[in-house]
C-alpha cells in the first residue's frame, strides 16, 4: 500500500473521531504508541514489534490528516535532500 493511500484510508475510517479528539490528544497518543514500540523493540517478539509499528504509523497518519499535511510529501524530503 502506498503511503498516500494509507493516509487516506485512516481518514476515511477514523477521520471524524480524530478531528473530534483534536491535535493535542493525538500527539499524546502518538507518543504513547512510540513508547510501546520502544518497549517492543527492546523486549518484544517480531509480531509485537510489527503491531506497534502499525499503531505508530496509524497515529502519525491521523496527526498528518489533522494538520492537513501529506506523509508522502514529508517522506519525499528524504528523496530529494536527505538531512
């Protein structure tokens, strides 16, 4: 699945609830999921790591949607001018 397609899917499935929740709580959930990913990387199985990667990606897409930004455009920076 392409990044843009995933971001659009997240908006179709969760967009209304995400917008009602708002940006600050979304950032908090994203940070919580990052912590769960870190723990899965340290102590988890590959299945747990994959699960947490998906959660982080979903919350990141939610945040990007609420900000009106494209994850594809954000990733493109690494193609044209890697930091």
